[in-house]
C-alpha cells in the first residue's frame, strides 16, 4: 500500500482553521505535468537537470505556480507529493482501491480537507475516487480548486454535498465555466483588477470552503524575472498586500 501524506494547515489554511474552529488538512500531489492536465496560465513544474532541480514554465505561463516553486526548494516536500502522486496509478487500476487507500489512512481528527494545495485532479477515475471518499466520510468537508473542469462537468449532477468545488480560472477549458455557470477563482495582479472585475479577494480560503461563489486571489510566490507577474508582485509588496492576501490555487 502507498503511504500517503496528509499535511497540516499551512499559513493560509491556519486562518481558515481559526475561523472555523475545526481541524484542517491538505492533500497534495506534484505540481504541473500530468498531475495538472488542464493547467495553462500557471503551468509550471519541477524537472531534474544535471545542475539539480529547476522550474520549467509552460508555453503559455503568465504567472508561476506557487507550489512548483516550493517543490524546487524543498526536497522533502517534493518527495511527499511524489508519493501521493502514485494514487493516480492506483485509480487507473481500480477506483475502489484508491478510495480504500485514502479512507484507511485518513487523519482521524480531520474536519476539513483541502484537496490539492499542489496538483490537481489528474484523471476521471482519480476525480471519481475523491467523490466516493467524500460519500464515505460525510462528516468531513472536502474542497478544492480545479482546472480539470471536464471531469467535474461529467459528474455535475452527482457531487456530494460535502464536496465543494471552485473552478480555477486560467486553464485550458475555461469555456466550461460560463457554459455550466461554475463558481470560479481568478488570480489577479492587483486589488484594482479585482475591483474592476467585481470580485471579492479571498485571504483565508473561506470562499472556497463555503463554495458556490466566485472570487479573486492576489498573485503570490516567486515569479520569473522581468515578467509582468514579477513586476506586479513587486508592486503588491510595496503596497503591503503581499502575504496578506495570497494566490494559492
């Protein structure tokens, strides 16, 4: 059996944990590549070269994936996400086997699980397995951001009440957001941009946890030098917004 890693709340999720008075965990896989099959504007992953690990951005990347930057810096974190990523192979063989693997190792004190601070739903079987986990653990609230919208819309009428999804704007199938009226999160480069879009800025994941509404997330994490995202990040730091309201999808 694969040994799974359920992470305790990070700095952002600690805010949600305090707000709810409930125990929050996250479950993460590697960022980018086959783990994020519909990533586009944030498409980044870590690759190994003769000089060690480095980040490789996708052809349409507008802002670098926060989680990929973590994986380039912290080997232990990268290895734990690599271990979790093996669930996709389990799901390919058997959805029920993946469900059993998760339920058997699920933290007993977990009230809320954010699926994929890093990574995304990689296949339909993988997505379906998480739905079944939610059905088997009805007292736990599961929530996630996802760009894997085709998997969602195929099951749109069969989502458990304790499984809350937010579309992550900037993927390959953004067209499905309007078509199916999906609640979404959009990364913005400034508070002004969020205001122009008429979107509230989330700073504690409460919007995603509650589900059903759209909102903005401010850019976060190291960005490629001289990129528009890098310039925007410097402006946010200058205004004191950086670290107060962060993008982590």
